[in-house]
């Protein structure tokens, strides 16, 4: 599989049409120039279509929820037009009185499957009232099973481990972080999940300053793709990485057979050696 991870520059487009044009251009570039099979981008990337002239936290969330169904249909049309698997970011999605952070995985024929964010950040819980969504899932694709871990979810090993044990060989992690520290937590988590599960993990952030927004005012990160730190892979596990805070696509050709080989014959067997249950912790005192 050829994967494209898109760092999304937050723009002042202020319309679904402007957002759609930018997404379509990025997907066209990935397909026409790099022949990618799957493109994914950042958590909350479609929210830029809901931004106004001035920062307005509640208004931005309300507009994003209202526009999400139409944005999804636009993304489905883009995936179908280019014949590519597409994760267009995540949406604040309202059902009744509950809002969840949801990422759609769209097949080339327009079919849609969803992954909810399971663990909320303080901002989402305390300022937006976003509710935790469904537990981790895995998704059957033309390339085998993959998983999605939205931003903060990637920082919890047991969530990703559940996906890997269900057959996921690739984890997509759309993210949105407003400080370098926040992004580094995601980056370190991505590298750790790839190392401990001997799988591939890819991250795609929002980038750029948007002082007119209360939701996406500051955005730091880099698109990157990680693999195991073992034989046949880069010594640091980094398969591809963009520049920090730079928009655009990074690419990697990913083959699950390489994971099978390193899980069997690597210098270490992290995947195989994972404890089935957390071991009990003893309390001891110096004698």
C-alpha cells in the first residue's frame, strides 16, 4: 500500500467549497503524482469551513456540527472521483444532544466506516462538552485490516494494542495539537506504538496559526510515518517525515509482509512478547 499523510494548513476559507477545493487538490496530487492508495489528514481539519470573522468557541462548534453531514458527502465524492481510500480528518458530530469526535474512513466506492475518539482531552471535555465515543475498531480494506486512533487515543497503549490484536497492521492517527509539547506527546506515542506492536503508525496534524479562530488558533506538528525499530527498518523507525509545522504530504510504501518477518525474526519480539494481562505489582521493602 502507498500511504499519503497530509499535514493540514488551517486556512481562512470560511466555506465548505473552499475546504473541498483544498482537499481535492491534495488528494489529486497524491494520486496523480505518487499513485497513493490511501490519503488521510488531520483531526478537526474540516472545521476550517465553520470558522467566522472573529474567535467564537461555541459558534464554531455549532457551525461545524451543522456542516459535518454535508462535508462528509463532499469527502465521499472526492474519494470516489479519485478512486482512493480517504480519511478527510475528524468531525464534531452531533447525534441528539451528544457530540462526539468522529473520523470517517471512506472507501473508493463511497462506503463509510467510523472511528470515534475514545478519550477526550481537557479542552474537548471542559470547553466543548465532547463525549467519549465507541471503543477502538478495525477496518477491513483492500490492503488488510487497519485501525484509527484519533490524537489523544494514541497515547494509551491498550487502545492501539486492542486494534493490533484484532489484526490491524497500520494505525492512522489524525491529530490536532496547539503546542510543540502536545505534538511531541503524539509523536512519541506514535513511535512507541509502532515499536511495541511492530506495526506501522502514521500521524497527520493541523499546522499553522489561525488567530481568527478560538478552536484552531495555534497548530503545531509534522506529518510522519513510523515502523518497527528493528532489522530491515530505519534505525530510528522513521519511514517518512515532513518538516515541523510545514503543510503537505509525506509518503511511504508499506508492506505488511515486512512486519510478519520482523515479528518472527527480529532482534526482539515485542509483538509476540506482549504480556496477555498486566502482571501484578509487588510492594517490597529493603531488608
